[in-house]
C-alpha cells in the first residue's frame, strides 16, 4: 500500500468518525427529552375555594334566581320538572332512576345519595358542599358547563324564570323546605 492509498483510507476512516460524531450530536439535540420530575402529565385543576361564596366558574354569566324565588311559582315549576322526571324522582322515598332521587335536594350534600353512582366530576365539584340556590341555578342553567364532566345528560334551562319556578318547586319537595334567601 503506498502512502497515497493509506492517506485515502485514513481520510475515509476519519470522515466516517466525524460523521458519526456529528449524527450523535444531532440526534442528541433532536431526541433529548427533559425527564419530568413527576410521571404523567401535569393537569392543572383550579382548586375550588370553599372558603368564599363566589364559586361561580368562569364563563358566560347566568342570571341569579335568588331575587325571584320569593315570588316564584312552584306550580309552574312542577310543569318544568316534567323535563327532569324521566331521570329523577322527587317525592319522599322516591328511588334513584337514571339520576339520583331529588327529594330534599336544596341544601343537601352534593353527590350524597347512597347507592347512586355519581360521576367523578360531580363528586369532586361537590366535595364538602351543599346544593345551594346559587349552585342549583348554575347547574340547571347548563349542567355540563357548570360542572364540567358531569354525567347528567341534560342541556339546561335557559330562562331564569323557569329555573326560579323549578327551584321553588324542588324546595317544596322536602320534609322541611329550606329557607328562602334573604332579600
Ligand atoms: C337524561 C337524564 C337526566 C335528566 C333529563 C336530568 N337529570 Fe339531573 N342528573 C342525571 C344524572 C345521571 C345525574 C348524576 C350526575 C353526575 O353524577 O355527574 C344527575 C344529577 C342531578 C343533580 C345532583 C343531585 C345530587 O345528588 O347531587 C340535580 C340537582 C339534578 N340532577 C337535577 C335535575 C333537574 C332539576 C332536572 C330537570 C331540569 C334534571 N336533573 C334532568 C340525569 C338527568
């Protein structure tokens, strides 16, 4: 082998070595991934603030029912409840259907009916909370917006008067109806 040929081989070897090194660098840059400290994805869930009254989730506002309740028409609310009756009983001792029994639901602990299989979303939302006029109003306005992930398959009741009448009716379906909100 003359020195010229040797040089050619040496250059080829060197060239290959550089190429491999280069590729290594490139691959490192391309595929180097930060190893997260915690496994899985971090999902930020806003902590529900139970210490304050303002637990309205962000999003389009809905009209409050509180000012309407004193003069609301529970009889008309019974009519509105027809939309719910396929899935809910509301009489004393009523059974769970597709949805949980609703007798005495005003001021009742959220997601608290034994033997009903609530969604994780409602259980989480309701942790340590009761159904107030405010939260019932929000939930019945747009269930899936107010409690994201709820399994209640119902679009909601748009008109605040209808919600007020319905909630007035629900309030009366209880052993001792909850106090009306202070005016
Ligand atoms: C298609 C069936 C369906 C209809 C219609 C429906 N609901 Fe529900 N409802 C459910 C289900 C299922 C749940 C449980 C939701 C969950 O676990 O996320 C539920 C939960 C509720 C809760 C929470 C009860 C608790 O124990 O915490 C209230 C209050 C409620 N519904 C009221 C109503 C009212 C009032 C109407 C009528 C305007 C209505 N629902 C219409 C299926 C329905």
